[in-house]
C-alpha cells in the first residue's frame, strides 16, 4: 500500500465516511465538515465560503455551551491559507504532532525486569493513571478517577505500567466505530522514571490489544517525546496534524 493509499484509508476510517454509512455515534457529517466530540476533523470548503463556514461552526459549538472548539488540520489535505483564516477568526495554533502508523502485528510486550503491565479495571488503578497524568502533563482528561475508570471500562481501555508496585507509565487505546485503525493516546511516564524502558511495553500492550480487536493498523499523534520510541517499534510517518483552538469567553 502506498502512502497516498494509506492516507486515504486513514481518512475513511478516522475522519470522513464518504458514503455516510456506519457513522460513529459521535460524528456529525455536513457537506463542509466532520464534527467529532467538539472537534472539526475534516473539511472541504470552497475558498469563497471559508469565513462563513468557520463562523457557522463557531455558532454551532457556542450553542452547545462548549468551552472551546478545536479545528484539526492535517498536512496532507489542509487547504491553502486555511490556517491563516482560522487564526484571523480567533483560533490559536497548538503544537504540531506527527501521525505515525504501523500494522498491528507487533507481538507481545517486551519483558522488563520488575515491570508489570496491567489493563486497568479498578478504582485504585484508575487513580494511579489519574495521578500519572497530573505528574506528566500538569492536567488530566477527566474530572475524577471515577470518570476515568468509567471510560476505561467502556470504549477506551487503559494500560498501566507498575515498576515494583510503583506506577510509572500509562496509555489508552481508542477505536473509531467501523474503522480499521486504532489510536494510541494518553501516553505518559512518571518524570522520575523516564528513559528506563518502561513506556515501550505499554505501547506494545496496546498494539497487541488492537490486533485482538481486529484492527489492521495502529496510529499515534506523536509529540517529540514519544516519537523516537514509536519509530524504534516500526512506526512510520503518515502525516502531521495541527490543532487550532478557539476559546469561548476569552
């Protein structure tokens, strides 16, 4: 499969269903955009309509009571000048991430002495993930460990790395309904335990789970901190994605 063919498969799985069948429950497809959980993940807008569509999407998000709206632009199909139009409308550019991808036939996690990899099922484990996110990023995705556990027991399983009982690394797996790709998100390592090989097995555990779920491909929107680990595991560049964030009420 060529890079262009793989990008087309990724888009059809993760961003836009051209035939409008088997749409994920969180998606809304209009003639101009795809919305997903308060984000715009795809667009096809004539240059003459850009400003009107951006304003309309802000109105839609504002009407839901959202605190913000993120518009994600992918380097392989971002319209020329669209980023400038977003910033002119008040969106702020976020860090660019590299989308890395590989097949899901990676095999089981590498054994590391003293390290145990578990899929979280208990509130205690969820609390460890919650606190790891705070230590690694200074924030978290959920308001409480109970909310994180609910997600982990639902559609977004989490894995936790424990070194001699100490939580050291984590990550979650997402799968878009009806897609061939699974996403690696939320990867984090405790600041005191980095560069000791504790995150790599968490990646491998999630890739193995994706294969068991029937996903042919696995991808990650990688920052520079995780990109070397993923490339060492055979991930290759598919595209780049940059978020543009509009904050209501600022």
